[in-house]
C-alpha cells in the first residue's frame, strides 16, 4: 500500500471538520517546503516590527517646500 493510499484510507474516516484541519496542515507543509527567494532570504511578516519610527512632524510640510504650496 502506498503512502497516498494509506492517507486516503485514514481520511475517509474523518469528519468534515477534521478534513478541513488536515487540508490546512497539508497546505502549510506545502508552503513550508517551497524554496526561498532568489537571494536565499525567506520573508516573514512583522520582522521589522518596532524597528522603525516616524517623526512626530511627519505630516507637516517641510520648510523647503512651503514656497511651492
């Protein structure tokens, strides 16, 4: 019996909710096994969280542009 046949045999006994979890996990494993970007770096959301700050006066027009407004 192949692995695919074993998986199908087990999945036939699962409820719809359990099948949904199995599908989500299989998709996770599929994404996890994808190669990294061309530069070898794997992007992760939130990696720069709390590493960047904006100035308090960010929305104010800089002095050098005020003559054009």
